[in-house]
């Protein structure tokens, strides 16, 4: 398959490396500048939308800065190219309605890349919790933003700027996505956002929220100012409690006086590979994907309204 990659930052480079490992694909990059070839790419490049339209790829993988996601996807779907759009969907609601309408009119395939849906612990929980009553859930995701991209000044990254889609609500929106994936549609998000440290320029670095879904309520804490990284889900059922540690790929099962653990074989690249296989197979088979842009847009609008309703 001929695939165009937009954005060669850390996530774009990861996708490119894994696509090359999978083999059998012709990879292009889109770099909208003239001059010296970038040192981080050794393949053919589109340097304008005219070139792109004259030599269309069969799929586009959009991993450029968040505030460019919607406009880039719009250019692709205008000419019928299926899109894999890295999370979050964008930085604002600007252009989203038009993008959705174009996708529906032209029947273009799309997928928004929330890779934790392919984490083995999430895959297990999706099936395990299917018919169970859920009393309450607690989610915690903590990390340290300057460690995300070691070779880049974090204060120059779009993650640090509110108007570029930075801040924990969108950057850690994986948590909201898997909450909805595991516990049903989100009806309400209430909470507070804070900028407590100097890891951003003007975006929130901390969020505490209560999320009400079809099945339960979820207490959520997100931050990227902590030196103690953690990504855990605690789920209380009538007869047991579960703690899923996504970083350790382990689920602990607690009952009165008893604990069992299940550890999943896990390499970080594995879930990215499974996600790419999912996208590419659905493009080949012309099948609608889960979490396509129209589906993901519903949650994205809720997150934007939540952000806009808070003051730092």
C-alpha cells in the first residue's frame, strides 16, 4: 500500500519504523518546505498539496502537530484518501463539522488513533467486564512532560500551549477514550483544570474530574508534572476489585483475603503494530472502523467544552 505520513516527530517516526518492519508498503512523507532534504527521512516526499493530488496515496497517516490535524485530514478526505489520524482529533472545534460532512458525503474511511484500545490489559477488560455490574472506577495517569520527547525543549512543543492542543485533557485523552470504550458513552464530565508547575507555557498540567458514563461514574486524575509515572485503573465490582497497571501490563484481582495477578506479555511496539494492522486491513477490505472520525468527534466535542468551561 502507498502510504503518506504527515509529521516526522516521535510518533510519526514510530509509525514509519513499524510500517517498514511490517514490509510491503511504499512510504512517502509530506514536508511542506523547499530546500535541503531532512535528515530524519530517507524516502520520497510530497512538498505541496498539488504534488499530493497528482500522485495520490492509498492511505494517509496524520501525526503532525495537533492544531494541524483537522486541516490536514480535510485535504486528504477531499480527494478520497482514507486517514489514520493520531489522537487527539484536533485542538479546537474549528473545521470539524465540515470534515465530518465531507467524510459522510464522500464515504471516506477514517480512524482516530487511541492505541491503548490495543493494550492487552484493555483488550482483556473489554471482554471481562462486558456483563458485570460496575460500582465505581478510579483512573490515574501521571507523567513528566519534559521526559516525553527527550531531544526536544518541552516548552517549544505544542503540548505546552493551550491554543495548539496542549494540556493534559487532550494530550492524555487516551484515558477518556478507554473510559468510554470500557464503561459506555460518556454523559457528563465535571471537574477542574490547573496549571500548577512550569512544565507548560499556558496549558493545564493537572486535571481532576468526575466522568459519568452509561454504566458507572469514574474519578479521573491526570497530570504531566509528576516525577513518579503511573497509569492505573481501579474497578470496584460487587464481589471483587481490579487494579489494572497499564505500564506494568498487569491486572491484580482482589477479593476478601485473597489476591491474584495476571501479567500480560507486552512490548510497547506491539499495540502500535496491532493498531496499524487494524487500520490497514480495514482500508484493504473497505470496512468501517471503530473510533472513526465521526464517532471520535462526539467525545472530542465533550472534551473541548469541558476545557473551555474551566479557568486556570
